[in-house]
């Protein structure tokens, strides 16, 4: 009896250690919420940001310490290098968002403690999405992440645009989430399991000499599943929520929507496709070609073409994000080691670029309380560091040599050519040229147009935003010039999907 009790204790301690990053984020969020209720307004606001940042640092240390472990946790979570890399991207984004939000919340938001609590819970939900290897778990985690996103989008209660954006986001998300759950229930119905590996084995056993019949019969299932993930990733035609949500949400929340759901969604989609629908399955082959390849081409093309007509920066960034999702999906659709490595690198470059760009956008929002592109006129003369930082972020999103975005797009196009998808490589190259058309509107405002109001209003002294912008610039240039700083790690990370 005593031996059994000791064994149970050791198992419990091991499980708690494996999920320690999630527990730290959960405890941080609860602590901020309790302090928000208990302390005076001045005291709770002064400490909320510091406690949130400390929680992210603690979760980062815990993630580093458990990196290298490959183990199932509670049957529904997978701990491996790919999981830990996704967690690190989420934690990096959370840290930047916490720093970004300080002055913005002071100017626009009353419930600052609640905001930081929701930010911690958003990271917690993203952690579960990244690590999920069970259909039920990934649905619950995605819905948890979605609900927090809806609340944060409508956080400016007195702003009609914010409320309207949250309602549209909620209604559209509820419908698409239902479609995805129907697809998952269909998958469970034919296999009798919700575990990724068991699902893959069941689908493998169903394949017969006439495997195309099975693939055709189950093709609608793929569409339903892709609809659910497509909503999170703003893939065409599931993107309709993005422009309104980006424009109506508080600017710091727009930055969150641009990064965390996409990091979590893409890492989850990669695991679903590479585990449940590997290339050896007929259903997996149908999912990649034509479904994902065509979806990638349509998404990047639609996002870039529609971006040409935008005059508001947050709405333009929404269509830019749609196009960038198409690029990342491109590597996943190829299902090769080089393609998957390119997708993860491009996702990392996109994350740094977006956070750097939004550091400047938040600064201008504090300065001018607007997101019109014309409000950036003459920024270089008033704040040269911010103008250069935004320029580098935009050039990386385009894919100009010397930036991380160029390496990502070069790797994607090379992987497409190597796989024989020449037409997809050509479309990606053409889209990079199209994208420069609407990014040029911002660049022209920064460096060519005369100042319109920036020299009239006093410049806010948000040193932390300038530091974040400088760090993102440094990261993009370093990865653009020395991609070997990251590529070996990525090769190891995606190795979990390509066993020797």
C-alpha cells in the first residue's frame, strides 16, 4: 500500500512538472485577478503589469528546463521539441504584448487588472492548443482561446466599433467552431477514437486496393476540419472576421490577434496534418493536393490584392496577415521536411515582424489616437528610430533580402520547386511583388510625405516601445543575415514528424 502511494506521488509530481509552464500562467492570472479585487486601484494597477511579466518569465524558465523531454502527459498532451518551440513563440509574444499594453491601457482602458488576467489565460489556452494530441482537447483549447479573443476584442465597452467587431467575431466563430466539431465527430465515428496516433492507424487500416473511394467519401470531413482551423488562421474564405476585428479591437489586442492565435493555430494544424493525415494516406494526399495547396495560393493572392485598397493601417495589417497565413500554409501543404522547416521559420519571422510593427503602431496610437496611414506622414523626421523599425518590419513581411522574411519566403519557394510545385512557387513570387504595392504606401508616408500633425502634438515618452521596436529590428536583421542561428534548432524541432 505504501509503495503504491509513493508511486502515485511520484507520478503526480512528474505530471505537475511537465505542465509547470501552464500552471505558472494559470497561477499568475488568478493572482492578478485576486489582487484586482482586493487592492486599491492605484496599487493593483502598479503591480499587475509587473506580475504578468514575472509570470511569463517563470513560464519561460520552466519551458527551457523541460525542453528535450518527449512524453505524453495525461494522454491528451504531447511534450516534445515542437511543443516547446511553439510555447516559446507564444511566451515571447506575451512578453512583448505585456510591455506594449502598459501605456495604452492607462490611456484607454479601466479594467487593467482584468486585461492582464485575460492575457495570461490567452497564453494558457494557446499552450494547450499547441500541445494537444486529442480531438476533444484541441477543440476545448481552441474554444477557450476563441472566447478570450472575443472578450478582448470588445474590451473598449464604450466604443461601438469594438463592440460590433466582438459580436461579429463571436457569431462567425461559433458557426465555424460547430462545423469543425462536426468534422471531428465524423472522424471519431469512423474510427472510435479521438487520439491522433490511433486515428492515423485507423485510417491506415481502412485503406484498400480502391483507397480513392474512401478518400472521396471522407473528403467533406477534411473541409469541415480545415474550416475550423482556417477561421483561427484567417484563411480565405474563413477570413471575414479579421478586418473588422483588427480595426475595432484595442490596438494592443489587434497585435494579439495577429500573433498568438496564428502561432497556436498553425502549430496545432501542423500536428494534426502530419500525425492524423500523413502523406502515406490517400486522405492525407487529398488534403494536401489540391485542398491545402489551392487554399494557400488563394489566401496569399486575395490578402495581397485586397490590401492594395486599404487606407487604415490596422485594416491593412489584417489583409497582410491573411496573405502571410497563405505563405505559411504553403510549406505545410508540401508536407516535406524542407517545406515544414520553411513554414516554421516563416511563422517565426512573421511573429517578430508583426510585434515590431505593432510597437510602432501603438506608439502612434498614443500620439495621434488614430490608425490612418496619413497620420504616419513625416514620422522619420520626428522619430527616426521608430520609422526605421517599422520599415524593417514591413520589408521583412514583403521578403526583401537582408531580413528574416526573405529567408522564410526563399525557403518556401525553394521547397515548392524541389517538390515540383512550380506554379505555387511562381504565385508566391508574384504575390511578394504585389504586397510591396500596399506596404509602399506606409513607407512613402514614413519617409517622403510631409508631417501632418506629428509636429503639433507632443510626442509620448514611451521608451519601452522604442526599445521593443529596436529589438525586433535587430532580430529580423540577424536572422536575415545569419539564418543558421535558428535553422539547426528548427531542423531538430520538426524532426518529431520525420522519424529516422
